[in-house]
C-alpha cells in the first residue's frame, strides 16, 4: 500500500464517515486515492478555516471526532484558528496536513511551513510523519488522544514522499503512550465528602460547563441538582446542559450572565464547579468572585484545572459523568425548610433582575428574533451561535425544558465560527433542525462556505442579526472606552439578499417586527439553506453586563427607561 | 571523581511550602504575586523524540513561566531522556508547572523536587588567562575549593568545578579576580535522596 492508502484505510478503520478538506500540492497523493474510499465522504470547503469549524461543529453535534484535510503551507496555516477554537473548547478533531518531501523540509521549499511549530500551542498533540512505517500507528494514536480524557485537536503533518512510499502496515489495536493518562478514577473519599458538603450547605450552587456536555452527564447533573435541591447554572459553553425552564435553573453565569445567577454565585456558601475552567469570563474580577463561599468543589477531568484559576477545597479529578454518578448515592435530600429561604431568595432575585430588553423604540429587537426562533426550535433544534452580541442574545434567550445543543466558540471567541460549524453540525445530525445565529461582521468572515451549504442542500437556517456594526465592540466603546466609536461601523456591507442569491440560496430581509414570522415560516418550509437578514436595532445592547474590572454582582442592567 | 559530595544546604531560591486544599489561607482566592520565590526544581522523564524540548520550552513560555536552568541527558532506559528544570512559575500557582508538564503527551513522569531532600549539581568550566606567580595562586585557589585544572597552556588554564548552584557561584567569585576569559556552565541535574517504593 502507499502511504496515502494507509492514511485512508486507517481513517476508515477509525470509523470516519466525513472529511472536511481542501486539496493542494502536498496532499495530492491522498486525494488521488480518495475516490477509491467512498465510505469517506468528503466535503470540499471554500477555505481551510471553514473545514476546521465544520469538523468542530460536526464533533460537538455528534461526539465523534471531526476530520480535516489540508495541504502544506497556507492550507495548513489556514487551519490554525480553527484548531485553536477547538483546543480552547476541548473539541476532538484530527487534522491531516500534507507537508513537503522529507528531503526538502527545512530548505524553505515551495509551500513549506513549520506546521508542527505553528500548531503546537493550539493542539493537544501533533505529529510529523517522516516514515511510511509510522502512519498507521500515528493515526490510531491521534484518534485516541483526540477523543479520550479531555478531548482536543490533534494534527498530523505527513510528508508528500511518505504518502507516496510503499509499506504493508500492521494495524495497531492498542496504543502505547506511557506519558498519557487520560482517565482518572475519582477518589471516592473526595466524592463522598463533596456529596456530603453539598447536602449540608445552606446556600449551595452548582455551575456546569462544557465538560458536562462532552461527557454526556446532563441526566446525572439534573439528578444531582434535584436530589440535593441545588440551584444550577451553566457557563456559556454549558448552555444546554441543564434545562433552563427547570425550577432550579439559574441559567447562564459569567460577566454577561443572568442577574439571578450572579446574585446566587456571589451569595453562595458552596460552589460546585463541574467540567469548567473557571476562566475570567466566568469570574469577572477574581478576587471579588463568590466572596461568601467557604467550600469550592471543583470537578474536572484535567488535573491542571485544579487551582489554575481557583484553588478548590475539594478536588474531584474525573470526567463529569463518572464523578456525578459516583456522587449521587451519597447525596442526602435536605430537609425542605433547609433550602426554602435560599430558593425563596433566588426567586426574589429572579423577579428583581429579569432579562429585559428595549421594546418600544420602533426598531426590530434582536431578542424578539431570538424568542421567535426558539419558539420554533421545539426544545430540540441545534443552535449554533457566532461571537459577539448575537452569541450572548442567543445564549440568554435559550429556553429549553430539556438538555439540548447550543454550540458556540466560547474560549477562543472566534468570529466566523457559527456558519461553518452549523454546516458541520447538520452533516453530523441530519435529522435535527439547525439554526445558525450570527452577526453580519462574523458572518462575512466565513461566508464563502455558503457554496457548501448550497452544494449539499443543507437545511441550515441562517439568522443574521444585522446591526451594521461590530456590536459588542461598539457597546464596549460606548460604555467602557469613553464613548469613542472607533472602526466599528459596518454600514458598507453586501446586500445579503443579493449575496444569498449570488450563492444560489433564498435570502430575505426583515426590517419590521410584523414581517418576522412570515420570514421564519418561509425558512422552515423551504428545504435547503435560507438566509434571513434581520435589520435589528443598531443600538441594541447586551444586558446584564459586568463592567470590565468589576466584581460579578456589579452588573449593569438595561436602564428602566428603555425597557 | 574529585567532586566533593557536599550535601545541599539551601536552595539558591528558597520556596514557600506548596499550597493546597483547606490549609491554603488563600483558599479559593487569587494568589498574592509578591512571594519571595516561585522557583520549582523538576525532574522529568520524557520520550526521546525530536521536538520534545520545543514542546516543553513552548509550554513554559506560553504559560508565563520562565526557565532558569535546564539540562537534558539520556537515562538508563532506551528511548527516554531526563530533563532537569529550574522553572519560575511566574504569576501562576506553583503547582501549575508540574501539572502543565504532565499534560504533554511525551512527558512520562514529572517529579517536583523543590521541597524534597535532594542532590543537585551543576558543572562549570572556566578559562583563565594566567601565567607565572598569578597562575600558581589561581591553581592553589582551585585546589582549595575542590575544583580541578583540566587543561593548561602557556598563557591559560581551564578549570572545572561541580556542585550545587551556590557552590559554583562562590567558586567563580573566587576566580573572577584572575580574569575569566571564557565561561561555560551547565544547567542543573537533580535527584531525590529518597527511594520511592516503585524504585526498589
């Protein structure tokens, strides 16, 4: 077999059914063989960044690793942003890039770049393959590393002459990685202590992150919250992990979280943080975070998260599902009166700090668009959001009564993520409705992938929240940078209806509330991709928001005169 | 070997005890950044692959740590190297250095020797431009210190000393008045004095 055939055979053995890629000089041997492997269905993207986000959306939607092909030099370098996005959010990807011939590496050959050096900080691991004998082992290891423990992207850079060399491989079953310890059995005494502390606490709060979704621990989380009667919120990446309409739901935490969540976190005497990194967007000013809390419990699969941002009093190093399942039997159902005042207090905060938005200024409000979209999601659709105001609006108005999939670039905050990720999600879960929420700024960063949606007639509905500006940056400039609006104006944008038409999909423009429903109706009954350009209030802002450098409960809400 | 087996008295950079759990007065809070020293002495066994040093060095830089001393050499086991690192944890929690090293796939084990009873050695070679009576005095100093003259020419001598960081520093201090024209120093190698149960 040639190296190229070994690559494709190995992918098939790993159960790959979808590859997002782009051919070029250094991966031509692989593409030459690709038609002989019809089970490996290839999606020709329009830019390699699109391929990585598609693979990312694919992986987040179905849990299987996303696979990317790219050529050397610019092809591989175009993958870096997508790899970083997946790395920050612990998403399993395997990217296979072509590289110059082994004899030319290091000589600044055509389309040669140090892809290993460039991708090292944004991958869980990477490999440069310079011997055909190594391909089968490396691919098997790469899938193991990408999908086990805390998942993440792995890049394999394969020299072109290695793809052309011949070898009869042995297909490895096991992996031999003496330095890799992905799985940790939780320390049972810690688990028990954590459960007991949770039962005993006066004002406990559980916060759930992406780890709950990655490990599929939604049921366990719900059971733990209910048995211990603990109010439960999520991080931005954890949205969907806990039903928002559950009586114990605190919804989203963090510096753009809901007021009642932030009040609860700031007044809790115990915080159990599950599958999350406790980053700066969750804590706002760290030294003022959760000042009443005397018991921090941190559950995470990655030991390095323990004490990275917050030193927990109790560490449970395990995947969320295992940890929560082990914890459950030790949780005592507290006396109802024990929790009553805490739950009553939270209800009061919920009433005092509801989500509010400007309704009566004559403009179409993004929140109205989100409410209407979620009405049609039926607790089931996959919603993929971009980065910026659209992301927070989509997160805050999430309304599912059961766990669901809300996909966004939380850690890296990559504009342009949503649309290709929505394409990937639809490939992974064709039976699910997929809504893509994006601002016009982020959307045009990867809009060339419209061709992919059209080519595959993908039912991805694009909800463009178009405010003619880089809205989040504009809001920050208005509120935190002296009101100086600097380079945020996006009034020169394509006519998105014509753009959609040019790409071959239907597009609609909605400027008035009255036309909103008809547009959604059209999108839902029209097969294939549809773009709706919602011209929203150009001054709509995200609320609540914690001003930069402030503590979490110093949040600003929409001034009452606008509500 | 004429190297005296001096036991280490103190680190060049003494450390606060590691923080953790309930005992940590900062429990769950931001760490103060003004601690006397944040240097960790780590001994890591790594796979002898190309690029491992880049991975380790890159991780250290990325996380805001700083390598103050580093040595790499083979171990007794085939395909394994040992890296000894003196790393300043920077603004991070000190245990992050070990934890982040352990995340690297090709790093097999990491031992934090900072607080453990241990031996640590560095090697220095110094070329001195000395002749005549000055040379005799210099060589006498080297002898007194337990160093060795390893090369001698008409106008120079090369001397070596090994020992812990402080001892090497003191040795060089003594030699400086004689005119060091070239100096080469190794990073540290360190070893715990304890025998772990799995090593017996």
